[in-house]
C-alpha cells in the first residue's frame, strides 16, 4: 500500500509524469489542481480588471461608477464617441484592425485551436474592454471578463506545456471563474462554462471547473466583499393567478430576445467596411441615444436596481427598453469589444418591470415588483444566449431563494423555445461567429476524442533502426520483443514495419545487410503528431495524410524532437466507438 502511495506521489510531483497523466480522463487529482490554479489566476485578473475600471469611474463620475446620467449633455455626447474612436485607433495600430474578442472569440479558439489563446488577444481585450467600459459604451463587463479568464488560464496551461485536452479544460475553468467572480454566482459560472463554452457535461470536466469557479469567486470576495451587485429581495410565486402572466412574460421576452439577435444580423449588413468608422459610429449611436435616455450608458446596473424596486413608470421603462435594445444591437453588430450578458439582464429587468406594472392594473396587487423583473432577467439571458440552465442558476443565486425556481424555470423555458424554435433565432454568440465567417460544429464523437490526449493510446514498445542495418543487429533488436520498428530517413519522413513483418522478411532475405530504404512488403508510412495533441487532432491528421499510424514526438532538452510512441488509426477508431 505504501509503495503504491509513494509511486502516485512521485508521479504527481514529477513534471513529465504530471503532464503525461493529464492526457487521460482518470487524472482527476491533477485536473483538480489545475482548476484551483486557474481559478486563482482568473480571480486576480478579474480583480485587476474590475478594480481599474471601478476606481477610475469613481474618481471621474460625479456620484460613483454607475452615474453616467449625472454628466452634462456635452459630456454624455462626447465621452462615448471619444472612447469609441480611441478603441478603433488602438485596434487599428496594435491589432491590425482585428476586433475578435469576447465570448465568441473564446469559442472559436476552443473549437478551432484547441483552446490556445494568445498574449496579444489578452492585452487587446483588457485595453479595449477597459476603454469601452470607461467611456460609457452600452454593454457589460462579463464578456471581456470571460475572455480574460479563459485567456489567462489557457496561457497558464501553455506556459506549463500541458497537453491540449487539459488546456481545453482550463479555458472552461477560466470562463467559470470569470462569471462566478463577476456576479458572485459560482454555480452559474460552472453551468455557463459547461453549457456555453465547453458544450458538454462530464465528471472530468465538472471537477476542475467547480474548483476554479469557487476559487475565483473567493479571490474577488476577499478584496471586494460578497455583496450582490443587485438589490434583490426574497420573492416567489405568491398566487396561482400569476402563472398566466409568467407564461406571457416568457413569450414576450422570447420575442424580445429574437428581436435583439435578428436585429444584430440586420444592422450588420449596413455596417461600414472600415473598422475605424464602424467602431466610431457605434460609439456615436450610443452617444445620440444617451443624450435623451442616459440610463443606457455604461453597464446600467443602477437602473436594474430601480426596476427591481419598481421605481420606474411604464413610459420610462418602455423608452429605456427600446433605447437599450437599439444601442446594444448596434454595438454588437459594429463590433464594439464589450459584453452582451449585462445588456440582456438590463433589458430583461426593465421589460419584466413593465409586466409588473401591467399586472397591477389587472388586480395582482400583491406581486412584488422584483418578481417579474427577475423573471425577465433570466428569460432574456437564457433565450439570447441559448443558455437556459445557466440563466436559471444565476437567478437562483442572485435571489438565494428556492421559491423563484418554479416560475423562473417556466418563464425561461418558454422564452427559449419561443426565440430559438418559434422565431428561428441562433445563439447570439453563434451569430457573432457567423458574421465573422466562422462556422463551428461538433459531434459527440468529436467531443469525446477532444477530452483525451494522444499519449493515452501510445504504444512505446518500438525501436528505431537505420535504413541499412546488419542482419545480426536486427535480430538482436527483434529479440527484445518490440512491436514496431521505426525506420530512420534523411528526409524526416516516418515509415514503420511491424516486428512480425520484419521477422518474416528475415526468413526470406538471407543478406548480411538488410535494406529498409526501398519498397518492402509490410512497410507502412506514418504521419507525425505532437505529444500534446488530442485524439480529435490525431483523427484529423490520419484523415488528411491517409495513413494507418502516427508517430508521437516529444521535444528533447536540446530542442530536437524525439519519437515517444506509436498510435494506430484502428485504436483511435475503436476509442471513438467506445465513447459513444
């Protein structure tokens, strides 16, 4: 027993063994450690991001970070335009005019690049997101936070030279920690990461993501406290007569979500081609609307609190909903680097408050104003992002009240079905990718293969031989009971022959020197694959190169790649069928 424990201990702390162990789904302790590390790093990054923005706005704005309404008319007009112009110039000179940031960019890097995010993308999102929030652009900080958390965790994995399957998990960890620390909702962070980012639910994925979300939330709570950003009373279904209104709320919020997403698609058609003009025009749109309805400037969580308290009239709420909807869809369609989760909560809360006002007119006087506002927040978020479970968890954690679950479930599901199936609305994140010409598709088999590293199926029982080898030397090698012989070549192309085929060749060829340089029965061509690759990547290489084997390569201390194992195409196919 002690010998087994010591072996596991050494494996855990040996860097090489630690990395190799992560290629398997059985490495839960190792993944748990990565989750804690990712949560800590993400929490510190989000703390820096939020601290910079909130401290600056506290110094600049008259009555705190949410008081853009208190600015003069000239300030409300110039601030968003100047901020958008600065963002455009920054993107033009620093990032070659590319504004691929936010959750959509995280999805693209995860599904097309195995979760490998870049330092440049991290810096661009931090600077551009900060400028957007500081200049009062309509949007939320959660989108930039998710990008920053996912990028920080991905870069951590790349720095540690971890296999790609674990880097994919780290991206989910960073996203979960970002959501959890932004809203103080760790469970919603976990569900969002699994439902929207990773698009799967597995034990191996859940454990590190949970630990990351909890750790990131705790890091932020240590410095900023655990108070919710919303003033949410304990509410629930007080009378059965409210159920028809809950159904109506779901239908209307679903239509509103579809209007937002389809509006983004429509406005994008008329966006200027030049990035500087496009971003600046988005800021000008926000400024024009903000002159008349300043509540749409910035994140707007103060207005959400007013809606939760029922302190706004029907006319004001209607104007605010319409103005926020237009400003948001223009900002998203024109590529402003700002989040969309915040606006969905804003629009949902104000639209829900309108429904509360209407419920009062038909005699539901006992209904708390926060009830329909919360339902609106959950329904709008769930439908727009096609993430109903994450929205439900967010509402439950914000209220800390189980009585809201039943009506919230009903409202969110109705809104999502109405928008997605009734009005043929894609997820807003998927639409953003489509507008960039990016298509992401995945299958259960692909998902299963991406969770496992290629080293898991590696056969290390091989030996390397030259193209010309003495008969006695070859016989000596075959006596070691190897499975494969890797033939060295000057052009670095990989060819292999099985040990059994080599023995058959020896029985027929009695030459003193065995020649493996020419055509030979049983000689197979192989492609190369890095040890960090997933089985999904290996599957693509096999299909592209039309080979039956892959040679796994590891970098040596001198920087030279050395063969580390052999993987058969049949083994990968067998694993894919077993994973279904």
